[in-house]
C-alpha cells in the first residue's frame, strides 16, 4: 500500500472508530504528512519499503532540527508514527512493525499551576456581577460570569464547555460533558455556578441568541453564534487582568485549580479522576504532588522545629 493511502486509512480509523477530537486528528495529519514527505524525498513510497533504520533516521533528524523543537512536539510526532505502523500490522497490511523500537523523548514533569481560592474568587468577581446583581449587568457580563463559574465548578476543558448544549443542563444539579474520544461523563454543578448559569439563561442568552441564526450551544457570542474556544480564552484573560492576577491564567489554570482544591479539601483521587475525565489515575496523581507541596509549606511555617 502507498504511504499516502495508508495515512488516509489510519486517519479515517482514528476519526470514526476511535472518535478522536478533530484537533487531535489534525495534529496526526500534520505529523504524518511530514513523515510521508520525508520518506518520499528518499524515494520511499510504499509501506513495505520502510525499515527501522529509516524511522530512526527520521526521528534523529527531526530531533536535531533548528530551531530545536519542544520535547512535547517530538513525542507527539513519534507517537503518530508509532500509531500508524501499529495500525498497519493490526490490519494485516504489513507483517512487522519497523517503529516498535522507537522511543519518544522523556518529558519533564511540570507541576500544574493552581490559583488560590482567594484568587479564584477575585477572578470570578472580575468576570461579571454575581447573580444577585443580574438586573444591573449586561448580557455579555452575565454570560462571562456563567462561563468562568462553570469552568471552575466542573473542572471541564474549555473545548468541552464551549461544546455544551442547553440540553446538557437538563438535570439541573449535574452537567453532561463530552470529553476526549467522545466519552461522556456526569459532573456535579455547585450552587454558585448554577445560579450564574440560570441568570445567564434567563436574562442574557435569549437576547444574544436572537442576533444569530439559532444554535443549541449553551454559550453564544455577541452576534448569536456559538462561542469559540478563542473567545472563551479571551473572556478569561480579560477577567484575569481585571482581577489584577499577575500569574498567567488560562482555562486549564481553572481546571488545575479545581482538582487541587478538591484534593486539598479531602476528595479521593479516584473521584477527582472521574470528574476530570482522565482515563488513568496516574494522570490525576500529579495533583497530589501539588497538595503535598502545600502541606510541606504549611508544616515549614507552623512547626517549631521544621527548619
């Protein structure tokens, strides 16, 4: 099979059968396009002609490129190549896997940056008036407050929040979230976020939605179309500036804060895993390190013989 054809078959597999998100599939397409072009430059156009030495040379060349690529980009590139060749073997298109010995670069483990509870409250207040002051707020302010409240209350990714439909709130106290791989999970919604969302739905969304052609999405923009990830990011950046937060604040910062505050409050790590939609508890356990660091700081400051 020609390499270009094999790539298209694999991309169709991860899109339809594995249900990967569109931006993930796009990243695979870019990586494998780079790989196929590299092979074509060397006269290799059939999957049976690829060997382990060529794959190792490809990986080494990309790793030494200038400017030096990030370890995360190299890891994703090599993961794409490994995934393609594993798929070809599994489908019987090729008998052996020339990429089986390819080892991605080890990524440095970075502890997530979380806001304090006080910083989160300042951020929320800067995003818009609370529900009790809804009458004096604009439609956009009500939407922004509901958006930020919901991000922190659920720990959902920004891509998950902007894809919510109004019907996903049908049960009131819980939210149906569609995560990576189209997997659904149910996340409780606290009273503060529920009140902010109710105020938005009652006083703001009808007005905003009338400006567009109609969309089932929960959050809509000033022109009535579904709110984009970029616009949601901008809302948070504006709120962070209004709150005077010097630290970089992104939607993922609120996700980190959600997990950290739950663990500091005594939540079980497996419960947090379920709420975040992590497939492995090992992914969630990074937040336990954040909590341990906080405990260490408190111990150092409070114990008379800690230092």
